C-alpha cells in the first residue's frame, strides 16, 4: 500500500482505500480545502478524514463539524499547540474497543517505573544509524513484520527517498542481520518529530530493543534542535504504549479506527514529549 500523497492548494494530504480515509498531513488554513476534501471523501466512499493541524486552524475544523481526538502542546516551533481533528462519514468507523484501550493505557501507566530503560545491548548485537545501503534490509524487515502499513515502508525506494528527505532510520543488528528498526520523521522547520515505524523480528522481541532505539532517537533529535516528539502508537499494543510511557511521554488522545496496519484498521494512541 502506498496511497496517494498529493497537494491540495498548499495542503499536503494522503488518501487511499486501504486506510479508507483522507489524512491532512499539512493544512493551509483554507475553508475551501476542507470543503473540497468533504467532496473527495464522499466521491471515494471514504469513512474518515483525519487532520494534523496547528491551533490557529482550530476554529475552521470546528466550523466544519470535526471532533478533536488528540492535542500535542508546543508541537509547532515549541510554541503553538497541535491538534488531531477527525470527521466521520459512517457511524461504524467511530465504534472502538474502549475497554481494551483503557486496559492498555492503565497498564502503561502502572508499568512506567517498573523496569529500567536498557542502556546497553546484549552481547552479539550492535546499534547504528542506517545509511542508504541498508534500504533493502529495512524494507525486507518491515515486509516480514507488517502485512499492511499506512505508508509504503515495504518498498525499498520509499526507504531511500525518505532517508534522503526527512527521515533517519535507527537499527540494531546481530552480526550482519538486521533485527530491529525504527525511524524519526522530522519536520525541522517546525522543530517536531514523529517517532515511528518500530519493528523487531519476532525471535528478538522482549529484549528491550524498541526502548533502546527510542533512547538513541531522542538523543539524536535533541542534537538537531527538535523540541517536541510524538508518536502514533497502536492502541492495543501493550509493548509500545508501555515503552513510550516509560520514556516520559504523555498520552493525549486516541485516533479512532485510524490506520490500516498488520491487515486491519486499528485505533491509534497519541503520545508526546518535550525534548528541550
């Protein structure tokens, strides 16, 4: 799945049938854009529009009957708050497993200080930031782990393109085998970063690799002047929600039935942290 990423005016959107949604990645503060996207959603039978937007656009989304699903303080340049707004075109898309999601969040809160964050890898493993020569191994690992994904991380060329543009990939290897990876998708102009694309081969799970990588990611982002970090984590994943809670991230909301990942549409939890 790669969806369609395009510009509408000065806005950047992604839309596709696998996610069955429109995602407003960057918004140009135009009411005309929102009206156009309503028509696009109806035309393609999409059941959701989700938007990431600064607080200066909040009133437009409220006017167009969007609901706020998450808030990230200081997302833009460390000053302006960011919001995730959503609009639904079918009532079934709004139905979520609230009990299960709450159980995950409660567990993440309770486990926050239970186990230490690993500061070293087990013998035989090593860490490094990826380079272009690693793109095939990264895409192959993602292909093994995720049956579907909201962005085309299964495609080696996508890894290359994003690495050249605004993404740093962080990796753990056992000898010459890639066993764990994650990425930092940076908006350096706005001084924020999405901590994302965590994946570990099944054989090596439970070894704290995601936590180790997140520590390395934060250190690297601080050096680049990034102020605010956030993640959009699978809402039913105990491991990832616990990982971000342990690292001092704050839960800020759930994006309902938002993302096609590992073969189905899942709700996603938003977590954030001020790095500086």
